[in-house]
């Protein structure tokens, strides 16, 4: 392993542990919006510069360009209209945005005006508490998954956007509480800067002030940025890296921006591999499986807890209830103080009578649950239709589909029948799609499909889980 790869591994482990300990924060800059299809800051200002008969490529003080336009007309209307036209185009969210929305990070900061972050969180059924100005800081959104601080405003509040040079000059006065909150977070949390150039004078001043006060006790923060190929730019880049180190910010260099989603994906793998989602349902009046499903689920959940894994569940009907009760007992026997970490129970939302809305809510809930899980174990999977007949549980099938789409491991216990048997049959044909990189995956899946011995089934499940947990990250 090269020195660069070792450095990257150390970052993933350190920042991953900060996420698990709820000490992490993200700072998202314009670079991530560019990767989704928006223009960068310079090209965003290019038409405004041309209207002033200026060449944006020859300007170093880009903040002056919108200020010049405002000075000429004594109005922001032209600038705001240009922003609306540029930032309301139909742009597809990048893979980076999707992974960020899945990461369990509770604090996000951005200087971007667009709504790509908000849309990504909504896609995964998550709620964002969005802060745009000082007034938003005094209220909180109930049951939010994360707080997003849009320190330069949002396209939805275009009259409050920080855009002109005078806006930056007056920031400490107009957004003093935002500045104080960022200073506090920079002390309390470990930041990862993504797509950010560190050219913003306000943020530079905030970071410098915190760094000077902390001296040798400052946290280590991280930024991921591209290593230039041009000789001059590379020389400057190296100076910039050393300068950032002065503020406690360690640079993770990549050769191309396409490496960033791979790094984020490995970070996601690291923090989710101990979180196991149990997918399954059993509403039959009498068992038809040769396996005692209740016993299997009880022993599975108990063994997961005793081996240090965390159980994630939507509190499905039937056998899942027994699994959760067994897990609670196992947690209580080990340590009564770890309920919140080892048991992640989020019941499906109830009470929605509209079928279309109910399905949408359930889908979003499944995406949320699976985003926090690294492995899905599938057991049985049946339900009753309106006539009381037993049919396949389409929700279990949907959960497997979501899991595969976002790159999760899927362990189907085919011997329990129903949807689990169908999934196991598919996995036997293409093991790498369900258990990528697992040794003898086909042989293990065959045992999970055919064995009637609960101890043997558990042994194979935990041998797969152990291999997943010990797998080296691929950089």
C-alpha cells in the first residue's frame, strides 16, 4: 500500500469514527454542484461580467463583478434573475449528493444557493432542518435527520442571498449568529470540506480566528481536493496544503474528481458494516417452513447484539417483533446504556389512508432505514391480501432492490421460504451482485437455501458478516 493510500485509510477510519461518535460535520462548496451540472462561480459570473464589458478570466477579485453590476443599476434585479435562470435548470443530483444524504452526519454547512442537498435528503426519506438567516437559528424542525446551514442564502430566498462584495463585508454584522455557530461547530466537530476552494474571505477569517485561539489544541479537519497536473499550479497547490495545515486542515489529494464518490462510498462502507437490517415478514396462521422462524429470528438478533452488531428494523409484523424483543433482552444483559446505538428501531408510519401516499411514505422510510445499514438479512417474506390469502411481501422485495441499488450486502436465508427463497435463488445465479467479494459465496448461499439446521444457518450468516467486517477497504 502506497503512502497516499495509507493516508486515505487513516482518514476514512478517523472521520468514520467521528461520524459514529456524532462529532462530524460537512462543508459543501460549489465544486459539488459543478459535478452535478451547474457552472462554477467564475462561469456563473461570466454573463454579468460581459454586460459590464469585462473579461471574467482577467479578474482576480470575482466578488467585485456583481458589486459593479449593482453599482451601475443600483438594483440586484438583473443579478438575481440571472441566478434564478442558472440555478433552476433541471440538473441531476450527483452520486456525491446521494452518498452525503445517506451518511448519518447531523451538521452540514454550505455556501451554495442551489437545492441539490435538500433534494437528495428528500429522495431518501430524510428531513432537513434548513437555516438560511439568523432568525432560523431560534427554531428547530421536529424529528429532523440533519441541520443544513446555508450561510450565503438559498435560491428560494433570493432577496437574502449573500452575493455582493458589500454583503461579504457586512457578513459579521448581518449574519453574526451564523458566524458564531460556525465558529462553535469548528471547535466541537471534525469537518470534511468537499468541493470548497477556501477563497471565501468570511470563512477564512472564522477559521483563522478559531485556530489562533486554540493554538496547539485544535482539531484535525479534512478537505478533499484535486491535485493539479500543471507544474506551476502543482507548486502553488503544495503551498496551499501547508497553509491549510496551519489551521488544522489536512488535505486529501485526488488525481481526478471522479475519485471523490469512491472515497465517500468507502467511508459509507466503513461506518455501516456493523449495522444489520432485518428484512422479513410472516403473517401466516400456521408455519409451512421446516424451520422454526421465531426461534431463528430470536437467536439471530440475540447473536447479532452479543457480537457487537447493531440491529436496524422497521418493526415489521410477526417474526420481526420477536426478533426485536430478543435483541432488547440481549442489550439489557450486556449493557443497559447502549440501547440507542445497538437498536435502531423505526416503526413504519401508520394512519395514512390514501394508498398512493402510504406507499410513497413506506418507500421513503425503507430508503432511510437501508441508508444506515451495511447488510440486509432476508427472512421469509409473506403477508395477507384483502381476502386473507397468503402472498409474497412486496415490501421485502422492495427493500432488497433498494439495498442492491445503493451497494449493500444482501444475505437471503432461502430455507425460510417466500421472498427469501426467491432472492436466494437469484443470488445463487449471480452471487457477486448480492455478496461481492465474499469467498465461496455460492457455497454459503446454497447452505442458506437448503439447510434445515438453525445452528448451521447462523454459522454461515456470521461467517459472511465477519468477512464483510474484516474486508480491507478498496481505495
